[in-house]
């Protein structure tokens, strides 16, 4: 994992912060770690979705060809 040395300010409502703290406690991690992991997961999932769309396009092209 890369060095964590950059800061980013995010504003949360009281309700959002309460949910973050609760979920972080359930997982045995800090709120900051939960936010970092959540961001990483969101980016990864989008990348996987993009890959699946590309594979679908390749599959469709293969079905259209006479090879």
C-alpha cells in the first residue's frame, strides 16, 4: 500500500458521521480508514464494470463476425 500523507476535507452531516462511526466500530477500524477503503472499493468496482462492458462489446463483435 502506498504511503498515506495527503489530506482531504469532507463535510458530513451529524447523521452521516454517526453512521460512519458505527460502521467503523463494527469493522474494527477508524472512520478515516473506512472512508479510504470505501473510496478504493468504489473506484475498483467501477473499473470492473468498465471491463465487463468492454468484454461484452468484444463478445458481441465476435458473434457478428464470420470467423
